[in-house]
């Protein structure tokens, strides 16, 4: 998921973090269609103008689909290495460091837990007077779980809604709406879930397996335009002749059966992923009778859910108030009566509110405050499974007149100049690891090992020492930056791409490079941008920094309205395909615009 502003590291936005829509002061329904149409037209024009410089992406799409079908785990891992090689060869994806997460929690509070995917579980916390005041991020982009693609949005989704499964404090999958583990066929292609007795929506209506059938088909339906619709193929969900999913409910609504085309090792993980949470059909369709705005039903407080809380009050761009849902199946275990969220991306204001006691939990602090709090007992550093990176729009006019090979050489030169070790040490400051691969360090290989390791079947181009361990990747990120060797290599790459330099290895005024870097607000993101700006200036590249509000930023990045942008991705489940399938041509998370 797109990670929003994960902490004082220079971390990024969600795809797990706070997601905010471009409301422009009104409602999404009123403003989004026109903005989306305009952005789409701009993106199409840009693609028509410069698509000749973009890499051919049909082979990549075919490779991902081959991975979906491969059941031999050893062959599958080999195919995933091929896919990452192809992705990295474009140099459109520039890994910077591997995530960890930080937050601050008042010592009067306890019981908060999170997992490797950035999900934070507030429902079972203890706080004075059973009330918590917190900041996750700014205005969320979507509260409809099928439409959300940010980490902060996922954290809100697991408060508003329930899935078949959830994660416990140890990161283990446990039944949620399901009464127990599903019945699985011997061939691994059919799962049958029995639901708990007496499940209710927050308005008191019955929740049953029909709601799951509706919601999963809604996610898969192209008309919903869900960024995560591709997960239905990743999961190997079978389809009927009419294109709907091969899933069904029993006559009494007690069982939900799912049919797959191939076994899926992470099937249950996706049953705990917000995109697959059931939503109330009647409310969804009543708010959007013509299907023009699928998220219309969840744009204001009071919408129906099934989770431990309901959203009672929403002052857009200011605050949200959640109250305990008495109809939640496990309401007796929910210890908080109310959660008050401050909606803001101003990390200085957020930190000041924490210091004066107005907030008890915060998910970000000003970058320059990290050294002052890192040893405090209310400051937490927790592991994440994800990568903070920068991304080029392969259809940007920056690459006009270039061949795909020259465009890749340009991007490679940029990557060589970035001093990741400086970013980790001076900006992140909380033990992040410089990244030499896009697939994050520690991700499983599907065979009981770690994907980012050398073995008899695959060896990464580079091995280096990081701390007391050997690390691998496509380059040594600890050796990047404005060193003589890196400058010389970057200059040669840019010369091959048609740029001229003087005797001091500075770009000629006859062939300038002017680029704009798009980021969202946040001192850590701006600090990363400024560091790269200085690195690029070492050979005369001029990079301007454009900082936007989170919701505007998300939509501009998604629609390809940028040259070079800040990105971050926290894994949705522990398998490398999660980091690779997002770059499919038709993926809603393909911000690089590959294949478009």
C-alpha cells in the first residue's frame, strides 16, 4: 500500500498511510469527476507526445501472468527475479531505503499493536477514560475499503469494517467474520468459510455471506475502478462465463465459498486485507444509483460498517470522531469508547499537540526532532516490510526525443548521484537500511527463505556490507552519491543520451536538464528531496521541488501529472509478487505509467 508519511524517517505515504482525496473544499462527488477527466486528458496527451521513449511493457505483463499460473515454487521464484530485473532495468524505480515505522504513544496508553504491513489496531487499547486522541495523517482519500490504497486509509478501514480474517498482536492471522479456519479442498482450489452467528452491520441489519459475494464482485468489477482489482487475479480467483467471480453463498447465508484456478499461498492474508472487506450493498447502491461515483456512500460521517467503531463526526480537513460500535461481533473486547483524530499533515503542529497533551498518539514528528526523542520511552520504532523510493513517469516530456535505451540511461544517471547513506543517516535517523532492490529486505521467497539473497539459482549484480551482514542488490546504495566514480559514470550515461558537458563535468547550457520533483507535505519528504536536489546539482541538473497536499499529490501522481515523484510502498502481504504486480499496465497502482 502507498505509505503516507510514515514517521520521522523520511518515510512515505501509503499506499499505507494517510490517504486524502482532492475534495477542493467540497465533496468528492462534486469535484472528482471533472478533475479526473482533466488529469486523464493531460496524461493521454503526455503519453501521445513522448511514449516512444517508454519501455515496451507487454513482456512484463505476460511475465506477471505467468507467475500467477506457476505452481512450481522454485520456478515461480526464478520468474519473480526475472520480473524484478526487468523492472530495475528501466531505472524508472529508484529505491532509496527500506522502511521501518515510528510513532509516539503517551505512557498512560497501552495495547496498541501494528504489523509489518503498517496496519495499526486501536480497538483493544487502554487509555484514560477509555478515550484516545490521535493523529494518523491528513484528510483520507477514501474510506470505502475497496477504493482505498493508502496505509492510513487501511488503518481507518480496520476500525470501520471487518474482514473474514484479521491480524492479532503477534502478527498472526485469526478468524474475524469467519467462525474458524476455512474448509479447504485437497487440491487447494476451494475454500469454504462458515461465518459467525449473529453478525450485524452497524445499523443493526444482518450481515451474511451474500454481502461477501457482492463486495468481492464489486472489487473485481472494472466499473468500480478499484486500484486493487488486480488482486483478484493475483489470488487466482476463478471467474464465471459472465466475468463475475466464481464465489457463492449458501441459501441460509452462513457459508461463503471461493473457487481458485491455482493454489494461492497467501490467500488467507488477502482475506484480512481491507480491499476484500464486505460493504453494505443497499447503502452503496442507494448513494450511487447510476454507478458514476462508487465511493459516494462513504463521503460523510454515519455510513454503515461492521468494525469495532463507527464514524460519528467528520469535519473535513480538520477532525474525525469514532465511537464504539455496539453491533460489532466482538464489542465486549473493545476497550475504547471514542477515538478523536486530528486531520493534519503539519508535523510541527502535530508534535506540538502531542507535547501539550492534546494528542496521545502521533504517527509522525518533525525531522529535526528525531534526535531529541529517539531514546524516549514513548518513542517507538517498529519493523515494516516495504521500500521508500522515487519514481519517474516514463511518459514525461523529460524524455522527449530519446530512445527507450537513452531514457533508461538518463534515469540510471540520476540513481547513481543519490547519496542514500546520507539520507538514512542525516534525514531518516532511525536505523533504516539503504535500498539496493525494490523488493524489500526480509521479504519471503515463498519457499521458507528470504527473496533478497544469493543462491545457486540467482545472484544479484552487487553484494556489499551493511552493518554486520552482507546485502545484495542492483547497485551498492552505500557507495552512491557525488563520488568521483559515480559522477564519471553518470556523466558518461548522460553523454550517451545526448547531453553535453564541459571539462568540469558540468552540463552544458546547450543541453540543460530541468526536472520537477513531486512530493507531499512533510519535513522528512522535503529533506529527502533537498538532499537529492543537491546531489543532482553536482553535475548541473536543475531540480525544482513541488510540494502538494496529500490528496492532491495522490491524484496527480496516479494520473501521471509529474516528471519524478516521491513514492513508498508497504507490502500488503509477504510475497514478492505484491511488489511486482503493482506495475502491470492496468494496475491502479502503476504510477510510473508503464505500458500506457
